[in-house]
C-alpha cells in the first residue's frame, strides 16, 4: 500500500512540475513570437569560426584602430583610458566650424583670440588684434599648421564666446559616441579638465572623416598659401602630419590626420587612411617620441588592411541577429508598440570569415535620448567578443517615422513590433513551485490514505 502510494505521488509531482515548466515555456515563446514577426530565412548557417588575427607589436600604451565606415574595432589597447589629446582636439574644432559656418565668412581677431596662446612656443601664426581672415583660411591654419590662436578665433566666431563653443564641443563629442570626454578649450592646450580616450577620439574622428569638406582641407599635402591680410604679409604653411606625400614618414594610403604634443600628453596622433575601399582610423596616445607615433600608426594600418575585409549585411540578416533575447534584455524595451527598420549595412570582419560568425547586441552603456517620442541607442555587431560594426537605432511608438537608421542603402526590412509580457524561467522559481505542489499533493494524498484506513478499520469492527 505504501509503495503504491509513493509511486503515485511521484508520478503526480513529475507531471505537475513538467506542466508548470511547459506552461511557462509556451507562454514565453508565444510572447516572443508575437513580438518578432520576421521571417529569419537566412539563419541556421554552419558556424565555422575563424580566429581573430594575432595582434601587432606597438609601443603606444593607449591606442585604437577602427573602420571609419562600420565602427569596427580592429585593434585596441587601453582605449578607454583617460588621456590628454593635445592638438588632436582641433579636428573637432574644425568639424564644428565646417558644420556651422560658410567658408567665405570673414573673422576678425579679438584681443582674447590674439593673446590666447600660453607661451610663444605654442603653435601659432602670429595673428594680430583686428586681423581678418576667411573661415577657409583659418581652417587650413588650424588643421595643417595647428595654430592655437586660430582655434580660439574660430570658436568665438561659431558660438559667440569660447565658453559657448566649448559647450558645443562637449555636446558634439557625446553625439558622435564619445563616452568619457570633456573639453575645456578649442585648441587642446593642457588643462586638467580637458581629456578624452583613444576610443572617444576615434569616434570623433569618424565624424570628421565622413565630412567631405573636412577631408578636402585635412588631406592637403602641398604647401598652402594664406594671402596677405589687412595687417600681415602672406603666410605659406604645410601640413604637420608626416605621413602625407613628400614627408619623412610618407604612407601612400594616408588621407590626413592631426598631430599633437604637450609635456603632459606626450606625442599624440590621429590618422586617416584608405586602401581598396576600406577606410581606417588610427589613434595613438602617450607615444614617447615623434618617431614612434608614426611607426606604430603604420604598423597598425598595414595589419588592418592585410587581415580584414568589409562585408555587406542584408536587412533580413540584421533582423535575424536582432534576436529575442537582445531585445527583451536590453535598455530599449518598452511597453509601447514599436516601429523600427533594419537596413543593409557593412561590417568589417577577419579575412575568410563570414556573417555566420557575427551576432548583434544592444549597447546599453550608450547614453540614450528621447526626443519627439523617438528613442535612440546603439547596436553593436560582435565577432566573438570583438566589436566589428556599430550603428544607431531609432525606435518610436507605432505610427512615428523613425527615418533612416543604418548607413549606405535604403531600408529593406521594417516592422511594427508589439512587445508582450515576457516571463523568464528561473530554476529556483520552478523548484519552489514544485515544492509547493509537492506539499499540496502530499496533504491531499495523506488525508485520502487516512480516510481509507478509517473505512477499512470500521469495516473490520462491524465484522467482529
């Protein structure tokens, strides 16, 4: 009797727990399926993993190599370490000027701008109070010769005051994806509150490299003549970056960049290069010598061009990558019905690898904004633990146009997503439910057993 009782109890417990797990699983799966009404026809490909290329030997203690188009991080060393950028700061000053001014605008030097250099040895072109230049001339002086007083004059012209311009710099840096940056001036002269990271400077450089006007000025290899002004004779300047044509560290794929140096920052360098349609950005900080910053940059470029390829992703492939788990576990989850599109894009991956090695995740660390009902965040494409592409994702309530989301081509996959309540199964929750069910079943069975025993006892007494 006791043996049959325990056997029956075990069967009932097993059935109850299985039903509980099945119910939770079906509920969760159904919720996910409702939220993701996409046909993932390109999933299920064999995943033949190709290892990441061996890292090159470089001297910089904080550096990074990224693809300018995809944001792929090909190599990094301490790229989120706080550093002083020195005059590499001026690429952001130049970009903001280009975005907010006409090239023919005339700038008149103020007293503050003319006397803004700390010491005479700081890079400058000896501009005088009341001297006039066009914005185009000042941009060449800024980006080619690194004139500090020209950075100050452009900041005043763009924003009305240098303090207002610094606020614009910090806002723009954040917009471009800089996470740990704060600027205190337009030139990069040392200030304890003027800092960035190699990663952040690479994100800023992406914005610069993707601006045609910026590249046109910054790639000037020949001598540039600033005509005589109302107060000075003409000035002839050349780019300080030594990897351009005719320089001592000439690199045939170099498209420009920016040098920097202060005692506190040591030698810094941002460089743009292009080969066979692949555009790379290299940032090296804390280089001990002028020579090392150029040799390290060349080493990283050669390694990147030799070991990586740019691959096109379709919208349906991106849709497959944007998995249920990424969506429900990310900071972009919302109780609203959502609209967003997934466009074809590019990623940069090791040679001989394929898209089957790539996954997608939501970058929850990126500062999200909510403007006009649209939430903006970043997506990261991952190859193993390496970021091989990034893009901005705009998410809005159903019926709101999110605009163009991913670069290069038009949208080929878009959907309206209605998130359902999602239950995640925790094994201890299941154990707890099972224990409660076990106790209830035990009580029921025990009462039934005692009732049967009393009936049996009463029948025996009547017979006696």
